[in-house]
């Protein structure tokens, strides 16, 4: 993937935009200009042209990229297009831009091959003299998120998610514990238990803790619904097909936790993952049931397919009891967020304007778009119940907002909180971003964390 040694036969990679192609082309030897013209190369995004040398090898690689996109993806498509060999970037980009591009190069290597024969053909290697460890940290974090989401549900039930969390904790010297099955009732996590009790795979709350207790407390909560049938309000089959990704929030907090631990941010980190299989069975929770929660609030079940917020509310109640300086949760929570902004832009909500502004600034600085929607309190009216404190889903409109307002009921005003409603899945192929599980918001959120809690 990378090398810190630049061999004599390293081939130059030239990232080019359409606007810059004309001037660059004029600097090439006449034969190379003809070759590029013969192959209709004009530096359109994704175009690649291999210029030959006199021995029949490659003298240069020309790669078109979209100047409106993040430089993270400028050369991300090349690992799958270039023959094996050594390459280096040849451009006047500053080191920070080179780091971004190298991240994309590493992410372009990603393949989910757990159930197929791996492709063992020689792969291209990029010369990267600086910040190799930082680049690898981001690449490994994103790969962890993708791998967890891409696992089929029969290989990623709550017990498998528990094993993955335990392995991560062990790798970085973190503490790991869990509350499983009937112990959820004994230790007062009734909503998590209710959602997962019908499955043969016991529900659980996973807990990871890392860092110096004297450092600022940061807590991450991730929705870990390992498969979502919709429960008794069963999903149509076309909507159930991708529900292995409903633990995408859990995958995101584990990926973010890996980054925090690997890059040694000075925080006292806590990760909580309510993990359950929303199955259909004789003991499944029902529409109309009134469920207890850890916070003591009673919730009437309007729809069993709005189960994610039920498991999250118990975990969030646990989280706020520790009074963290910052609380972030990630969840594949609503289709409404996808209707609002499509599948590729994470939606976030926050109870703190300063936090919102800083997250938006981090989005711009990191080159990863995340977008704020309002916690519009009047919409809470849609969650009114005649028999409980409120219901778990509202009307037909503003579903992402009402879901966030539901969670907000479990967050004290003094706790700075942001909730991310994510797709966690690429539905189209792009350079460095194959169809399948995807980390969304990871770069922006880490940029925010690093700005507030800079490493020594």
C-alpha cells in the first residue's frame, strides 16, 4: 500500500483537473501529447492515461480528478487500475493535501473478501515519506467500520459485535464489559431487553472504557441493531434486504474509538453499544405495548420498526449519568433523513449551538460534508401518547426530527450532545468508496475532536 523508500524505478503520478490539463499537456513531449490524444485523455474525473517509455514500460500516469471534490478522492481509484509497481505523487500540493490524497489511495485498496477468494495479483505501492502512521490510522478505522457493516447478519449478531468490541479493547489496552440477556432487566436496561428478547441471540449492552480519568470525558453511543426485520410491523422484503447495516452506528463508534485510541487523543473515552436482533417471535414486543426505560419514562410503542431509538434511550441514560463533557451518538435511525438529504450526506442534530457551529466548521476543514437539521421542539407534539409519557414514532412528516426529539428527552440540557443519523452504506460505486458499508462523518467528527482535544 505504502512505502517510505522511493526506488529508482518509481513511476510519477500526476493528478490533473480538466482546467489544468491544457497547460500540463503543453509541457509534455510531442509523442506523449499524441499518445494522450489517441486515448482521448482530457483529465475528466476518473480518467487514467499510462504514458509509455521507450522500453515499453510506464513513464508517467496521468489521472483526472474533480476539483470540486475533496482531494481525499483524487487518486483513490488508482489502486484498482494500475499494474503492480512503485509510484509517487508528482505535483506541487502541500503536505496536508498529499496526506489527504494518500488516505484516498489507501481506501482505494479496500475489498471485502471474507467470503470470496482474495485477488492475489500484484498491487501498486505509493511512496509516502511523511505521516504514514496517521494515514494508516484513518484507513484502518474506515476499514473497521466497513468490515463490520459488510458482514452478513449470520456472522454479525450481538455476540459477534461483542467479540469485535472486546478485540478492539484488548488491542489498545481498554476495559471491556457487557450486560447480557436477563441481566439487562436486573441492571435496569428494560428497553434494550424488550427489543431483543424475541431473538435466539441475546441482546446486550457493550461497554468500552479507555484513557486517563483526569482527561475530559467523551462518550460515544452507537445503535447496534444487528438485523432489523421491523419486528411485528414487518418491513417489506425490499426494505429488509440491507438491514444487516442497521448496526452501522455501532460500527461508527468503534471506528471512531479506534482513531481516538490509536492517535492518542487526551480524552477519557467511554463507548456504549446497545446490541440486539429485532426479530419476530412469540415474545416479540408489540404495537401498543408500553415499555419501561432506564430513565423511568414510559414509552408507548407506535411502531416496532422504530426500535433503534428504544435501545438508544437506555444507553444514553447510562451515558449522561457519568456527566460527560461531550456525548455523541451514531445511528442508522430514519429513512426520513435519507429523504431529506439523500444517502450520502449524514444528518446531525445538537442541543448546543456552539457545538453545532464547531461541527460545521470541522466539516468544511475536513472536506467531508455533514449537515445540521433543527431540533424543532413543536414537532414533539407528534409523539404524544394518551397512556404513556410519549410514543416511539410520530406522524408522516419530519421523521428524522421527531426521532431526534425522542432521543433528546433522555439528554439533560447541561450535557453537550450531537446525534448523527447516517446511511452507513454506499449505494453507488465511486473512487475509494465501493458499494457496501461506509464510514460517514468520521473525518469531520474526528477533525472536531482533534481541534478541541489536540494530541500532545
